[in-house]
C-alpha cells in the first residue's frame, strides 16, 4: 500500500470550504485571501496550549492544515481550474493503523478538530467518531509515492535510539578512564536511573492491524513478485535462419 512505509502511514485529506466562510478580502500583509479558517489557524498559533493534547500524542510525526484559495491552484499544463470553493488540505504522518490514529485524534482533540474543520462542507463534528471517520475516508486522497527515511522505526523508537546513543557515549567516556568500579556504577545508573533499559526496542515493520490486512499484504506481495518477474523475463532467442 503506497500510504504505508514501514511503521508510518501518510494521510492526505482535501475538503472544500463553504463559500460563506471565504468572504474576507485580500490583505496586503498576507499572501492569500485569509478567510475565516485562516483566522482560526492564527488564533490557535497565538494560544498553543489549545494544541497541548495533540502535541502529547506520540504516534504523530506531524500534522498540518493548509488553506488553498480557489484561485491559487497551480497550472501544470492542464489549464487553471475554475473552482467555486476554497479547499483545506490536511497532511499527517503517524504510526499505527488508520483507525487508531482517528480514534486518538478525536479523543485527544475533539474541540480542536471541530474548530479546524468547522468551515468545511458537510463536516459532521468529531464526536461521534464513526461519522468523523466516514467523513475523512470520503475525502482522503491516496499517496502515490511515500518516502520514509526510517521506515522500520516509529517516532518513539528514534527518540529512544538517540537517548541510547547518549548513554553509550557516557559509558564510553567512563570506560576510557580504566576504573572498573566507576564503570559498574555508571552502567547501573544509565540502565536504571536514566532508563536506558527501556530504550532497547526492536525496529521493523509494525504488527499487522488484522488478519484481513495481513492476508491482503501477503496477496499483494505475491502479485507484485509475479508482475515483476513477468516484466523482467528475458524473451527466448529467435531461431536462427
């Protein structure tokens, strides 16, 4: 699945903004017409405490909301589209399954989600979560190409690996002094007091979300192997005249 790279999942959601919330004029000190949704974003940045519970969700790599004015879509040769609505693009990378992410988001930041998507057309609110999941699924865009520099490591794995590197550096410095007792004391301190024993996680692919997902991955792998074998098959030489 192109949305998944190891333990990470890429999500892109594009929702139209209702016309009545795009009424604000162009301001000289802003690059685009702001609209009510941009004002919501500006207010949330002025009060970062409102996003505290979101920042505490360690499964999230990042989350970003971007407002795209209807007259700002790029022309890549297809002609500039004539749209009736501004759009909001939500981008996020996270660890875990799609359902786990939506559940954690809705549970940790329900009011914030309602604020961010308030101006989006047909937004049902984040609670109950079933309707919110259906809304996200209808507006989600699959990722054609997703690169992850550390596919086998979640965000927590990377943080623990950095902490482990610091602990090993400290042990190396003590070991260089040649004092066995000091090394043993530092070893125990790093392992217990500094929590180094909790930083020895294993990297690799995330566990399967379900038996059905595991079966689908297995069937997909077999199909890709067969397709690649067919594409790279060397044709038999023609008979010599």
